[in-house]
C-alpha cells in the first residue's frame, strides 16, 4: 500500500463505521477495500500514534517565553463520553484541555482560545488523571492559579478533591 493510499484508508476508517468507509473509498477512489482491512489499518496507525505520544508526552508544551511570563489563570477543562468499541462494549473516553488566560483572544465580541494542549484516555479515570497531571506540571506556570472546569461527574469530583 502506498503512503498516500494508506492515509486514505485510515481517513476512511474514521467514518461512523468501517463498512461506510469502505463504501466511500469505492465511490470516491474506485478501489474496493474491505471493512476488515480498514479496521486493521486504522488500528495499526492508532497503535503507532500511541507509541509516539507515550515517548513524547513530556514534550507536549505550550510555546511560551518562560522568563517574561506573568502569573495568570491556567484553565483545565475535563469531561468524559461513552463510546461503543466494537467487540469490547461501552467505555468512557476522557479528555482534558489546558490553556492559560493569556491564550484567550477577543475579536469583535467573540473570544477564542488561541493555543491549548490536550490529554486523552480511553479507560479508567486514574490513568487519565495521571496523563492530565503531567500536562499540567509541564505547562502551568509556578505562580498560576489552576481553575478546573467540569460537569460534576463522580470521577471529576474526586479528582478536584485530591
């Protein structure tokens, strides 16, 4: 499989189902690829990405001028969502986003976050919290206040009370 076609297969694997991705590839590229091939290609790329992220996790930082950095608020937003994993059933995917008040830009009457970092985990909250805590340690300024935003889920409430 050429690198370009491999990227197409993995992209098609991101649709609602591997079967739908197979249909899209045939319609748009004219090549029939089975849904099991899409699944295997997507899983392989996911494993490769996971290894890269595990090796580089401590390097995920916001670009900053650390010497001239004024203390400000650091915001952490966390949530979870249940997803149905084929062959495994329902699991909760947890996601955390970290950004600083200086990363919020106001344009006309709207605000947007210009830069942030994320931590994600499929599985237990303790494993996610360990990942998110590492992101906080690397990115939060020493004098910053940490403000954690969440919806009050039990695992988030326990995390806040740590």
